[in-house]
C-alpha cells in the first residue's frame, strides 16, 4: 500500500480509496495524496473538500483514478 501512496505523490495521481473509519464504517473516497509518513498520509479528500490525515493501516484498497480526456473538434 505504501508504494501505491508514494507513487501517487510522485506522479500527482488521484486515488480512489476504500477506507475503514474508526467507527467501523467503510467509505469510498477520491483523494490526492500530498505526503506519506510512517503510519499515516496527508491527502486532499474530494468527499470532504479539505485536507485530511488517514492511517495507512485503515486503507483497504487504493486504485489510481483514470482521467478520460475530452476531445474538442
């Protein structure tokens, strides 16, 4: 998981993340990772529209979000 997070910082990718909250609920979020620490990472959360800190161990899945380009003719 750490490698995926570090790669997203290096390439500026937006990730789609399945995250386990403290209360046991699972949420699906789009995040842009800003920095990765030892146990956590800092990211801009598009769901909450703010910078948040997430625990790496609580990330169930992380997949780069593919942006489709629009062609204007």
